[in-house]
């Protein structure tokens, strides 16, 4: 293989080493040229420059980390954060992430979530932390969209292992008579003088923590929308989600008409 010729250049010199090194260099050059031609023939809509061997060696494996697909080459000890396309332009990395999200979603019981928003609105699963600034920004985003007539049904699960007071605030929300009101107050930055406590709320926070570990959530906010996992407050992706579920103007007019 071409890599053997390149590796041979670093070995101890032997009687015929120069000849093998030259041959290996030629073979590597030919392999690079052949690969470059094949690349251009396969992906004809792109132009490539600075083509050459990559530092990655050996087989490459994929894994999920923080909701994202990563690739690992153990032989050269490289980790790749990349997007893999096949010759037809299909994003194989995105497909793998969606399959991972679907597997995670099967472990989630929607009936156990804190549900916020209209029952008939598009549903999104949300892993959130009351002390997370991006979660608070996401909450403001949802409120603004609801004011525009684009509400969502949020199925909330609390992540309590990142910030020190997150568990206590989550328990306070779950123990409040009006949990949605308490949620809105907490995410707008208000801190109750006394945080409520109750056995049911304490147990629910613990159950959510177990689910977070099982599903592999490592950051907040993390959402699942239409079977797709979204890590962080990705406004463009959420706007697209809302657009996909937007009611036609005629349907909205009918639903808003007085009865």
C-alpha cells in the first residue's frame, strides 16, 4: 500500500533502502494523482485545490458525543468533527445524528414531562436548566414567537447536574401550584424568596437526571424537534421548525373566527 512506502522512509537504512524509498515515493505520488482524479469525477460540481495525503491513518469509526457525530481514527489517534457525504450528495452524518435522536426519543415518555404551551401546537422536547443563560434566551425566543401567533408545546425535562442551584430551582417549579407561571418567572431571572420543596418535585428532578444520563444529554438547551436533535439555542433551525409547522393563512383565519 502507498502508506507502507511512506512509512518505510522512517525505518533504519538497509542495503536497498534508497531504491525502495524512491519506488514508495513514486507509488504514493501515483496514488495521490489517482485519488484526485476520482474525487473530481465523483463530485463534479466542486473544484478542489491543495489535494494531498491527510494525516489520518487506518480505519475510521463514528460515535455520538453531546448529540453530535464524531469520527475517530485509532491508528493515528485523530478525532474528526466532520460532515460525511456520499457520491449522491446525501449527508450521512446528519442521517446518523437523526437515527441517534430517534433512539433517544424512544427512551422519553412525553407523559412525564412538564408540558408548557397549547395542546394543539407543534411539539418539541426540551432539556433545560433554569440557570443556563442560553436556556433563558431560548425561553424569550419562544415567548416572542407565541406573541407572533407561533406557539409551541414544550415538553420540559430538567438538567440539574451543571449549575449548583439548578436542581433546587427545578424542584421549586415542579412544586408550585402554577408550574408554568413559576417556570416563566424562573427563566425571566426572578428568584423566589423561598424555594418550594416537595417529595414529588424532588423525585421528578431525580427522574429527569436519570433520563438525562440515559439519553446522553451533555449540554443545555438540547431539543428534539421532528425527530432531530438540536444542541444549543440554534435560532435558524428553530425558525425552520416553526415554518414547517405554520398553519396556512386560511386555516388560521378559520380557527380564529368567533363561534
